[in-house]
C-alpha cells in the first residue's frame, strides 16, 4: 500500500508517519508534479486534495483532511468518489470552550465595558455610582448595579450544534451552574433542529458551535435573530457563513439582542469600517478560538492514529459524511 503526502511535512513528522505506517510506503511530495505522479497508484492521501489529483488517482481509498472544517475542502467529484474522507475534528474542543466561557464571563460581568472605560480613566459601575450600596446599609436590596451584572447560575445557555465542541462548552457552562439546552441534527442528547424557536426563547447566551454545511449556511438571518430574547448575547465560534453580518448589525441596532461575540465572520478579515467594530456591546476576536500550544501535538496524534489504523485494516476515526461536510 502507498500513502501520498502533499503539501510535504517536515522531516520529524514524516519519520513518525513512516513509523505509524508500518510496511506501507509513504511518499512526501515536495511539488504538485510529484504528487500527480505518485497519486496514480496511491491507496491513501494526506493533505490538500484537488480535482486534478483525484482524477489521476487510480485506486484511492482514504483521504485525511488536515483540517476539521470541510467547506473549503470538499468539491462535487470528491463527494461522489467512493473513497473514505476523515477530518481533524476533536482537536479544539476544550480550547474553544475556554474561549466561549471568556466571552460569557465578559458579558456577565461587563468586562467589555470596563476595559473600554479604563482607557478613558472612567471609574463608574454599570448601573450608576448612585446605586452603590453604602457601608451603613450594606447590600440589603437589589440595586441597578446588581441587575446590570448577571449571576451565571441563573442563566440559560443555548447551544446550536452539540458536537465535540458544543459538548465541551456545555460541560464548562454547567460547572458555572448554568442551565444548558441545545439543538443538533444527529446528537440524541440534544433537541432536534426544529426546536430552534424554543431554544431561542429560553437562551440568555446563545452559542453557535455548528459546522458550515449546506444546511447551516446563512442560518442566522434577521427572522431568526428577531426570535432571540432582547437580553440574549449571541456567540459564534462555529463558522462565519452561518451568521449574516448585515442582518446581525440590523438586529443589534433594533435591540433584538443584547450583544454579540464573534470569532468567525462571513468575510475574513472583517473589513475596516464595518459597523461591528464600533459597537460597544460587541466583542470581536480574529479567528483565534482554536489556538493553543496543545493543538499541533493533537493534530499529529490524530494523523498517526488513522495512518496506523489504515495500514492495519482497522476502523478509522473521524470519518465524515462528505455530502453533509461533517
């Protein structure tokens, strides 16, 4: 058997892949022409498959994507091809969940406001200084400051997409005492997708943790955004194509939701001058939710596991439905 790699990997990773492959030949192709030459009789491929490479492949049975997301990877001929496709899902769950909880804590405790006030040397609580309890009376009644800072254990987190990432977000939210509800098309632990309206009516924070698929593209448009609670915060760490940004801006301006935190966007980078940049109730991060020193080692471990399984004829991990993109 033969595994073709293109683009090539560094020598250290290549040696580890060779070791995992056992008796299977591994070819590290440094150029597109070399990849086209070797894919003719390849059984397996790791890297960026193209229509030209796939057309030349005579007996390809398995392709390993180097990424978890597949909207940029699949194409009609690949979907129709009988080969198995696996991806890199499961690498980022805890890292992205940490990022999401950072957003939630920021909104709950108004940190996004206080950080901005800091630069203007403003010392004033949200809710107004006049609402501060005195040493004489203590916090005997609920004040405007109290109301302006959310108690997380009283909040409901809605999750759209209860896969590996969504499940890890749920676990962390429950550790904060939050109630968690979710919708997912395949996970039996979640409500079905047609319960979206009920989810939106309950959520104080709504996290989109779904992949970009033909069914989720453009899912969050103005009609859906208007179904959210006006006090709810929208968080998108799934894929940018799921939320239509012009509609989100309109919904925020209408007060249909309290705010938003985005790590992914329809167009990346988010263009200069976009209205979201100046909105005080919006947190923007530059597609960094999945970054951590731990990710590369997990990436390699997943690749080595599948190379070893393929070489030995064992069941593969992270097999995807090519037509559904996940």
